[in-house]
C-alpha cells in the first residue's frame, strides 16, 4: 500500500489528533475489597445535598467510568446511592439492568433545566426509540425519601435510596449522559454510555467488568500497533525502497500481512466489546467496517497482481495506491475516534501523538533524500552548442613538376 505524501496524510492526522477532546480515563484501583471514601474525591455533602444524604458517613466509593464516581452505603434494607459525574449541560443517568442491556432497564436521570432548577426522575427504558423512554415509570424500588440532584462546582450529584428485601449483589449498571437538556421530561439520545457489573456486596466492580475494561484496552493497543505502526511502515517500504528490487516487494508483502493479522485481531476484539458492553459508537464502528473492507481489497489485490507488461498494470497500480491511501487515512482517523469514545487518558494521547510525530519525521527525511537522489540522476544539459569545425580543403590537382 503506497504511502501518502507527508503534507496530506500525516500532518492532517496530527491536526485531527491534537484537536480532538480527550477525557481522562479513570485508573483502576485494586487497593482493598472494601473501598473507603478516600478512594474518591473528598466531598462535603452538607454544602449542597439535603437530608438524609448530607448526613451519610462511611460511604463506600468507587471510580466506575471515566471520572464518574459511585458512593453507596447500606442500612438494613435501605441502600443509599450517590453518583457524581462531570457536568456542564444536558443530563446524566444511572440505570439498573437485568442483563447489561439498555432495553428493559430502569434509570435515575438528573439534570439542571434552563431556569437553573435541579430535576431528577426515574425512567423506564422500554426500547431504543426516544418515544419508548418513559418518564415517571420504572422498576426501581425507591424509598419514601425523595431523590435529590445538585451541582457542586463542575460536577453533578444524583442521590436516591432503594428499599430491597434482598440486598443487591452483583448488579449490571448502565451509565450514560447526553448534552441536550431534557424538554418536558423527554430525554435526548445519549452521547455516550457504558455498562459495568458492580458488586454491592464488596464495593468493587465484578472481575467480569474489569475483564471488559482490559479487553477495551487491548482493542486500542492492537489497533494502534497494527494501523498506527505496522501498516504505515509497510507503506514506507513500498514508497522508498523501490531501488532494492525485489527485496522491497517481499518486505512490503510480509509487513502488510502481519498488519492485516493485527487488523483482524482489532476487529474481533471490537465485536466482543460490542456484544458484551453494548457500546453504541456508530462513527467508530462504521469507519472500522469501511477500513476492514478496504484492507480485504488490498489483500485481494496481492493475489490479482498482473504482470508488469500487462495492459491492466496501470489500472491495478491506481486501484492499489488509492485504496491503500484511503485505508491508512481512515484507520488513523478511527484510532482518534476510538480514543475519544473510550475516554482515553493523556498517556494514550501522548503515546499516539509521539508515534505520529516519529512517522512524520521519518517521511520528511526519506522524502528529502529521495528528491536529492532523483536530482543527481537527471542528465546534464549542455549550456552552449559548439560550432562544427569544417573539414580542411586540399587542392585536388597538384602541379606536375
């Protein structure tokens, strides 16, 4: 797959990467089975939450998603839950599901309306359509104490109590947010969501949930290695090692086949994540499918490569070149979209930015060297034309002596 020119591919990708907002990814905390309040931010509820939530002490707290934190405490058959999340506008919700699916779950959703009034309400998620999200309905066993929502700085807090005869154990939890303020209790479509399994009996996420988080990290790592490193290196070999024929062809083929294997691994991990976490990121998923199709076309091009003297060779070169360029461009764009959707931290951003920078520098150096080499091979044109020297004329008839 031939390489794009530096000014088109790499600089464009660096611009896209640096201008995408990336949310900090919460670090896993494997301190102790029961996590204390010190695990999360120290918060004085008495400032902004009403009774009885402001009087709660000794809560168990756990970072659950991005910078979302869930605090809870049990008192008999009453479980008090306080969810905190970053907030500017829109809504934030926490859902309780039977099978980690959004459909059929019940959720508590909080927001601040355009008049500055705090609102919190239970919703029943009957289906995926907006009309099937029913306000004021649900199966959560709410206590007689009214739920509460409040903001403190740049965060919103949703507080409510559940009364259950059987205490919660390992419970599938849905977390979501939308950036549009609900109108007449009609929720807009979520901008992002995730699904975890939270163990209320120990205050920890279930190992299955930790496994999904590790799977998501592996999905990103394999994708960056394959699409961000191996395939661009194979393209660089095809562009700048043509003078080493046929070595460049064998290197290019082997490297790209290895990259294709990483691509398949990335796709398989993505399918597992979609099936288990029900992550709905249409742009990332759609571009991923498009890039996979282009990659398969590139593999087919290897087996359908015509001979050099074939009249179809020029058409094949155009097809192979441009489909490869599109695949590299959209794959790199999808890496950025994937990190944004996953709420990747600064370490991912810096790492991928460093990788893109190294590729840019390598391409610039190789492009300059190739230009200088082409300049040396150009034939020297004569700056002037020498006058032809006429043949000397000799007399044909010599006098007889």
